[in-house]
């Protein structure tokens, strides 16, 4: 099975670090890449074929950078996993996984990943909220990919308890996502 990992945003080329926590000096692009690399290593141990690509060119809008959805579609990937951190009002917390509306296989993959993530994070923080699996039609990486695709919002980078999880429990997060992908059968 070909698995495409897309850590969100990119500090390179046309810089867009994504959401930031200035007081903790955290950037979404760095957390997503670090956790993405950990997931990649776990998947490779299970003999999956894995490509990891971080770029601000999601579907051709920034030609100087590699095109994420083109790379996934032309490989072709069997599943697509985008990794992000949320940001809102410094109070909101929790994980959510986004899918393209009415994608049955996407929903199946998302449910596997979301339930594993919540179980893993709540084992270290019982107050961590499960924000669930949500349909989103407007996100390029879900809309323009041809395979089951999920976008994981791991937690809120601007909330201090979530930021601590994103920083200190990256292996836990990566293992949970790896297990969720392992449960998925094409
Ligand atoms: Zn993002």
C-alpha cells in the first residue's frame, strides 16, 4: 500500500509556517514535519511504501514548489494523510479529523485514526476533547486528491495544554496515527 504523508504548510520557498504560538516559539510546520517523519519511520517498519512531502503548493498555485495533490495522484497513493495543528482563541482544545464529504473509505480511515488518537492522548490527559470526524468540502488536499484522504488537526497550538501534548508526546501521536493507518485495509 502506498501512503502519502503531507505535513502541513512549509517554511521553505513561499514561506507559510501555518499557525504559530509565539510565546512558546512553536510553529505548525515544524510540529507537523516532526510528527510526520515519526509516522513515516513507523510505516516503513511495517513495509508500507511511504512518501512524505511538505509544500505550500497544494494544487498548482505555487509552481516553484512541489505540487502536493499532483504528486499524490500521479504516484498513485492509496491513502493520503495530511497533518496539521489547529489554532483559535487560545482556549479551544482537542483533535479532529477532516474528510471530503461522502467519502466512505475516507470516513473509515478517519474513524480509525481519530479513535486511536483520542485513546492515546486521553491516556496522558483525561480532559482532552474528542472533536470528532468532520466533512469539509473546501480543503484542496481533500478535494483534489483521488484516493481516500484525511486531514488531521492534532490539537490547538495556541492552547497551552494542547501545545504541551504537541511538543512532549510526539511519539505517542505518531504511534496512534500509525496504528490507525494499519487498521485500514484497501
Ligand atoms: Zn494547518
